[in-house]
């Protein structure tokens, strides 16, 4: 603690000399600590955080506790016992690791040391910056930094990390604004928000715009405020013994205590694995590809290729790789994954580009068919969420988040020091969570180590941890969802995309569990559209083992098949690929784009249509959930011809029965029948400003709001000559339809010309 007389909240009229005097005083205080190896991360012998203790399940005496959950409470009372306690090894390691990496070592200079933020609770409980949902929290009044805008710019140019981040315009949200703060000579305002067990600093950039810093207690020091908590700040050195030690502790805890995780994981050894060892002379990593390895624990890797992999395994190099894989030829992401594997103490790593012979179709089909077993059998999966391509890697020190040491006000004349970590990134930066192949990799893994832009997050079926930072953001929300907001926490956002064991998406009964999986998966992108079915085949395989389903046809299950046919695309956002066959038109796999739920109604459906036969032909019999060469279904149902309109205020959704005239509906601007709602899968496939003749096939009916309603398919008749092996009338799906009734008009299918037909849909 330092006792200072200066009040950093003085008016805007302070002269440059006054500010300079405070900065000089801060600099002298700063220089008195130079004799210490890491001045601002010193450990007073009088205090240790009681939450952190040595674990009975640790690999070694330096391991972290078996439970890293943080209990937020006020600082402990000063007792002799506290004064006599020795600092824990985890705190010491946190300091030493960062000390060896200057890029992430906490920054301190006279400019930022002169800052003092007020942590006193001066106001009553208030709403969070005027939030309409009235989420309650503590906040202080607006304050101002000791430097003016021009002086802050000068501090930034002189290398102050705090002001450099504050003034930076590299944030996309602000890049279009060239007049941030304008040329205002005034000081920069800020406010402290204490909410949801977190403490954050919001400096103003201009009206309505803020930068954000998360505030933490310096490791080993007493918390100046309960909202600062006792958790360690983020570890910005993921390639460190501290990080590996923490991970080993989490894994040991899971292996020994998590019944659900151990019941979910299944023993399996892949056909090929990369074996990672070290050389006896230098201790550097070396690797080779092992075919039919001896049983042992292995890790798996989930990452974005980002283009062709030059080091991938092909038949011509398979023999060479079985002798040695030169580390230098591997992309950085694979090198980092090997480093993590060895650092945590495992011998093997599974990587698709290396473990599958990429130019051998037979081997590729065989290995893809075993994908669910590979990820289920892995001890953990490394998720390189930070890496956009395989060349990027994910273990570099997080220099972008270098913290600054600033002063904090605890009482009228008492100041301490805290860490201010800048916030840069949001979920949209994680390219991995937009890719198709990585979806099933994170759904089927028992344990996940996700390396993000900011930090490492561990997730299993029973626990969530992070490598420093606020862990309580992972806890289930309270009764009111508005009392906890995790949308601004990158780690919490990343966990939302991690679902070990498919616990969230696949927990509903069939077919609604499959509906949720299809919805999430269809939002992702694939480089090769032909991978639409193979990239989800592992989840389909696992789904078949846990749900009462049998046959699988191009993404749909035999059980409740007609229900699943009623998928719907997001209007005007999907398209069907041309020139290549991927799936029958009735399969959601035939379109690119997000696919919504099968029906709006889940209960009391009455199916009026009959499924007579369904058939698909697999490209490879090795994977019954993989690619298909063709397929069709034969149905018997009630049909009615309809004119669909691509013009008007309801373009894409409007239409009327083909035998009706527009004048029958004078209340509708274009003569639309408001009992119809038509959703065409790909509007761009049809002429603009015209009416197109389609057929409506009724699939099911239900009652809602006292009226009978129905749901079905929108079909287009095709030339039977294209399918000489099929009899009956042949159609293809082009969309989905809803039918209804109202007070004045009967149910649409009962009002006009409809007929029962037996048809084929290809």
C-alpha cells in the first residue's frame, strides 16, 4: 500500500506542470522498486489467497488444486495466521512465467502509474449504464484521467501500453471514425463498473464509445475490493509450465472424479498416430508417424486447414513419415499441438492431415467412418480456435493483451496497485467455429483444450476452467437471465461453442435432438460442398448409438422421416449448388445455408401423407453416413396446384391456388391468399416479378388458435425422362408450405380442387 495525498480526480483546469509533478512523483515511487526482479508483482509475506491450495490429486507438489472454482467473497480478516502463510507455488509460477516474456510482462511507466481509479462504493445500487433490463450492479461516478487528450497521445507515442491501447484505432468497431475525441484538449473520462462479480474500467473515447479493461488484483496482494476477487489474472503465456501444470491438474481431476466424463469416453486406438518424443542430446521435440500403435493415451487436434496442407500424408511420403517427420516441414499449428501434447505428458497426437492418407480414397473413407471413435477415444482434444489457418499457430505469447499496472483508490488517501487487462476481441474472430468439419470434433470430444485469442479454456462434461481470469462466468445463470451477462467475455463466448459429449445439442428426444444438431451444423461452411454429409457423419454415428433410430438416408432418419422432411431455410439466404449432385432435393444436405426446425408444432401432429418407400445409394459402403450418389422417396398424399409469386410486398412467401383468380382476394394488394405461406428454398432460381406454377403436398395437419392448419412441401414437376428407372409422376422439392383457415374461409386444402396422388420425389 502507498499513502498519497494527491487526488487524481481534480478538475480539467490542472496545468501541465501539476500533472507533471504527479507523474514525477509516481516515477520516483516506481524507481524505488527497481531492485526487485519484478517490481510490481512483488509478494508481501503477509498474505496468501485462501482459495488456492495444494491439491491432493496433483501430479506434483506444484500442481494447481483439483477444483479451480472461485468463491467470490470479501477479503479475509487480517490475522496472524494469514501473515505467517507462505505464498502458494501457483502464484509464484504466474509471476516467473510472465517475467521471462517481456512482451507480456505487466507494463508500468510514469504515465500510467499516475492513474488512480476509485474503487469505493459511493453510490446506491443503480442500473448498468441505463440498461433497459435493469441489471443491478455497483458503479462509481464518472472520473477523468490525469492527462489531457493531447498528453495521452504523447504518452502513447512514448510507449505507454495503457494509452496506446486506449487511443488505438485498429478496432473494427471504431476504424471508420477518424475523429475519435476530435481535437479536444480536455481530459478523458472513465467509469468503473462492478457487476456480476467482475470489475471493469471503461474509458470514454467519444459519446457512447468506450474502451474496456478488466481489473485484477496483483497476484499475491490483498484484494482492494471484493469485486476484484482472488482469481489469478489471465496467463498470457500458453506455452509455459504454468499452463501445462494447470491442464494436468484439470485432467487428473476429471479422470479421477468425473463419472459422467469417464462413462462417455470409450477406449479406442486409431490406425495411425503421431508419436512425439524428445531427443536425448538437446531435448528438442521429434515426431514420427506410427501405424497400429501400441495402446496408450492420445490427444486429437481440431483446427482450420486454411488451404492445402503441403505436409499432409500421401502414399509417396508415408514410409518417410513412419521413420521421421521433420518438425520444420509442419505448419505452426501442428508444431504447437505437438508441444502441448508433450507438455501435458502424452505420447501420441491424432491429426487428420497426417493420420489419413489423403490421396487414398479407401483409407480416407475408412478413417472418416471411424471419426466418432477417434474423438471419443482421445484423452482430450486441442482446439486451435485462435488459428485462422494451420500456419498461424496458437501458442505465441498474447502480447496484444499486455496488462498495465495502475493505482487504485481504496480510501480517501490510501492507494494500492492493480492490473488493467485490455479487451480486444469478440467471438466473431474465431474462424474455427464457422467451419463445418470442426463442428463434430468439438461435439464428440470428452475433454477440450480451446486456445483462443485471449486465453486457454478447458471444458469437459462436468467442469469449465480457464487459464486465469473470471471463472464464475461459466456458472449456470441465476433465475433471471438478465442478472448475468457473459456476452462481453471471450472465454464465456468460446465455451458456448464447445459442447463436449453433445450434451446440449443432442439431449432432446428424437427427432428434435437431430433438429437442433442440423440447425447448428447447417450454419457452418465447407470448402468442399461434397463434404456436407461426411463432415457430420461422426455425429450421426454417435446419434444412432444413443437414440431409438435405425436407417439413415442422406441426413434424415427412417423414424419420423416425414417430420424431418419439413425443414425450412432462412428466407433468401440459401442456395442449391449447381453442376454437382450432393443429396436428394428433400434432404437439407442439398442446400447451402442455415436450415431451421422441421415444424413449428411439436405435439398433436396428424400425418395425412404416407411414406411408401425411401432409398439412397452410398458412394462408399464403408461409411453408411457418408456421401450419396442418388436417392428418392415415394409418397402418397393430397396435392393441390398453386401459383407462387416472386413479386409484391410478400415476394417469396405469397401465392394462391392455380384455379383461383386474383379478384377473389380483393383485400390483398396482389390477390394473394392469406391462408398460404410459401417459403422457396432458393428464390434466385426462379424468374423475378412473375408467377410460377408449383404443387403443394400436404404432409401433416394440426389445430392452433381454434383453426385447422397444415404443413407440407412445395414441389416442382420434373421431366420423367431424366429418371427412366422410376415410375409415377416425379417431382423435386423447391420449398415448404403452410396452410390455414380463418373465420371467413375454410382450411385451404378443403376449399377447391385437390387430389390424392402417388408420386416420387428425387
